[in-house]
C-alpha cells in the first residue's frame, strides 16, 4: 500500500541526493528512509534511484515518479488546509510583495485566498523593500509580504510567518558532496555566485563576515534561475534558501544541497504594516488567514 510517509521520504531523498542528508532533514533514522524507498520500489517494480558512493541519483522512473510525488503532496496539503469561505469580508486590500515572495511563495496562496474570501479584491504590487516601506508609511499600501529581516524603518511592524533555511547549492558530484560536514571555510575557495535580488548579497555578507570568511565571488546576479543553471553546470556554488530551491535546473541537470555547520541565519518571510495602523476588516482577514496557515501548531513547518 502506498503511503504519504513513503512519498515524503522519497521526495526528501531525491532533493537531498543522499539518504543520510534526507534523514537529517526529516529528523528520522537512515534506516527509516531506506525502508520507505525500498517499499516504494517493490510497489512500482522498478528502481527509483541509482546508488553510488556519491549518493542517490534518480533513474528515469524516479524522475517521472518525482513529478507525481510533488503533485500528491500539494494535493494533500491543499485538502488539509482548505480555507473556509467567508463572504462577509468585502473591500479592497493594497498588498505589496518583494520579488522572492512574489515569485516563490505568494501565487499559490492568492488562489486559496480568492476561494476563502470571494468578495475581497486584492490590488497586488511587486516592489523592492525600500519602496514597500515608503508605501506602508504613506498609506498607499495596506500590508506587505516581505523578507522580514530586511526591514529597516522603525515605523514598520513585522510578523514572521516561517523561516526558510539557507543551504549550500552544489553541482552533482562536486567534491564537497562527499564531505560529512561542510563549513564556510570549505566554500570560500570555490567560485561563488552571489544573488543580489531582495538584498540577498547584504544578507549573505552578514554570515560570511560573522564566520570570518570571504566568498570568492565570480558573478553577481539578480536572477535565481541564472544561479540555478550556473551551479548545475559546475560554474560555481551558491548559498540560497530552501524556498527557492528546486533539485533540477531548467536544463534538467541536478543541483545538490548541503547544510553548513556555521550559523547561517534563515530567510524569514512574513507580514509587515505601519505601526499603530488601524486594521480594516480586509487587513484583519488577510492577516488571520496567514496566521492560521503558518502560526498554528499543526502547520508550523514552512511550505513551498
């Protein structure tokens, strides 16, 4: 019988590329992950992975099954967290989001908000952090979804919904993939691709400097997809959050991730508004929906 446990363990192994890393990520034993994958392979009658000393690489069957696994997990998540429809909430909401939030988090939730609040009209804007702060302060924006650690103005209040861990991105078969522990000192000699969008470069330099290291930056880019493709093509490495991670580049090449032993602060996503602002019914409904989705105990883990 196919179980959600098997699917979750399979997806974690496919994304991490190693059973040991998947076990750490899932906070379970390696034998539990191994058993789940073996059970799946028996059910399907075909191997899902090619095993080697470097880790676990998906077979053609495994790649095909991964797409279905993602669909199953999304469907289950949607079924468990269907918002109740509230037709009494009416009005407009001027909402801004930063690039990362807009591209990798918000669209899925907008669809569910539309179902939950059919008479709430959201005016949506993509803006940089400084423009979002100005809009909240001058009242042209009601509320925003942002990277809360980037906020600087004392007149802005924020509420973090979830933290997305930052990990090292590596091309498949990179020598660092074979290390049991990786630190910033190991990464420092490598050509480093520095993402700049949403002030990611400033965030990165905080943990590099705290670790007493300096990255060997070979490219600065505002494109997450450029980083993804260049890492997959063995042109460099990067440190980015799980929110924007996908195990494959657009060209179909694998990207590995490794946690770092150094303290690397996560990317925090949350709500922001002007201090002492008077919440409208639309703002209250919007905030309550996200608080219910992310801050209640049964939904505490970040979801893509």
